[in-house]
C-alpha cells in the first residue's frame, strides 16, 4: 500500500510540475506577445510623431513665408499710397497757388 501511495504521490507531483511548466510557458508567451505589441505601438507612435513634426515644420515654414510676403506687399502698398498722397498734395498746392487772388 505504501508503494501505491508513493507512486500516486510521485504521479501527482509530476503532474503538478508539468502543469506549472505549462502555465509558466503560457505566461511567458503572453508576456512576449504584450512586449511585441507594445514595441510595435511605440514604433507607430514614434512614426506618427515624426510625421506630425515634419508636417508642422513644413506648415510653419510656409506660413512664415506667407506672412513675410504679405508684410512686404503691405509695406509696398503703404509706400505707393504715401507717394500718391504726396503727389496729390503737391498738385493741389500748385493748383491753389495758381488761382488768382480776389483781393
């Protein structure tokens, strides 16, 4: 009877060790899967950040150039208006000086 009990105990211990090994392998597989998914997500996020950075830098450069162009146009228009206004004032002054005085 002791031999049967010892044999049953050995079988139970062996079965327990096999179940533990199987369980540990499953856990390690799950951990490996989660790590690879996290690495993939990290790469995807890094690529998205890089793409967004490139787009923003490009857009900022375009906006900066547009603002500079508009500023130059505005300054040119202001100079043209000032020149026209000055010319008109000179013409008006000349016209006023040519009008005979009534007194």
